[in-house]
C-alpha cells in the first residue's frame, strides 16, 4: 500500500464548478499535512497546510480526519488558472527528529471554459 | 534575491557519465533534501542533510552521492551506477510550519 494515495484524475470541470480531491495516508504517526500545487514542468509550491479543525484560504478549503487518515481539498468557483496537479503531502518525520515529506502522485485538474 | 537555486535547468548525460546537480540556498536553513520525480510516481526522497557535514540516505539513494561541506550548498551527483537517471530532480529546504520550499528543478536526460 502506498504511504499517500490519491486519485490521479484527470478531473475535467467547467469554470465556476466546485471540485473536491481526496487523499488517504497510511502512517498514523504522521505529524503534519499539506496540499501542494504543481504546474506543468515546474516545481511544487505550497498551497496550504491542513489542520484537524479545517482551514480555508479564499476559494480553497482543506480538511483532515485523523481517525480515518483522510485529507481533502475543496475548490469553489474554479478558475482556468486553477488547472494544475494537486499533491497531497504528509510529514512522516525522520528518525531522530526533522521533517520528511511524503508525496502522493498528484491529482490533475483541468478547468475548461 | 533570497531563496533556493538549482542549476542547470536542463542537463544531458551520456551513458556511463557522472554528472553533478547544484543546489544552493541563502535562507540559512539547516535541512536540505533531494527528490526525484518520475511521471506517475510522485516525488521520491534520494538523500537529505540536517546539518553541515552530515547526510543520510533516503528511499532511493542507490546510484547517487551527495556532500554537505557548507550550509548553503547540497550538490547531488548522479553516478553511472544509476540505471535509470532520466527524471526531474528537485532540491528542497525545510521551511516554516514543517513544509518545504523547492528549487526550480533540474531535468536530466540520458542521451
């Protein structure tokens, strides 16, 4: 079983739609959680951290369910510029301390006119 | 301009050749990482360093070597022992809130 699993997509949605991505992780000791965005042939960039209480940043809402080991990202009112690959990322830590991020394979989103 | 810089952007390697990818940062971070990205496989950890003069193998270290002689620099050498080196290589520093900031990456192609 992969440490972080995501549906690869692609998700093709019309502009203005609401789209949700889900992710599961296997390491129950994981410490922190993130969504990264990666544009084609570019480096990943941090979109938002994910907290158990849920957090929102404009049109983006992230949720974490530690009991189910499940992370979600909701994008409302999709824009053409949201087209990218969204990576679910889990900090599984390093032996002796320090951060080690483990990445899902990403979910591709295409927003269309 | 502060941040993390990788070079070159594109690199072509002949069979049997060693090549070195550069990663430099001026953000004074202790921890640095090298990842490899292949289509459909996500990012995989090659090596990491949490302090100068120390580094550890990640999940796929075979065929790679690193050094950490200065805090600012963490170069990665792809040796001839790496059987499938064609990939997108990403260097990262461990940033605030436990996340990473990545360099812009190096695309390595074997010709």
